[in-house]
């Protein structure tokens, strides 16, 4: 409601000839709306980034587990290959 009232006053000021203050106010309002929109739009991405981080950490743990399990086999293979 306050925004509608301020916009009405701004339009009236434009018609009365106060161009510079009205234009400054319009630009200010546009910046406020843009940053609010950008902030609301970026919130889900932050959540997705956290989910992706958790998922990548669990994948890293699985890869590390596989590497630990296969390390003795690789060492045996390399030691047998080097002795031949």
C-alpha cells in the first residue's frame, strides 16, 4: 500500500515538473525491487548447493572406500609386475 502511495506521488511530481527527484526515486525503487528479486531467486540455489555438497561428500566417501579396498590388490599387482 505504501509503495502504491509513493508511486502515485512520484507520478504526480513528474506531471508537476519535478523531474529529477522523481526519476531518482524511480531508479531507487527499481534497484530495491531488483535486489529483492535477486535475493529471493538465489535462496533455492544456496539450498541446492548445500545438497550438492552433501551429495558430493558422500560420493567422495564411497570413492575413498573403493580405493582403500582396492589398494592391496593394486600393490600386489605392481609388486608382481616389477619382479618379472
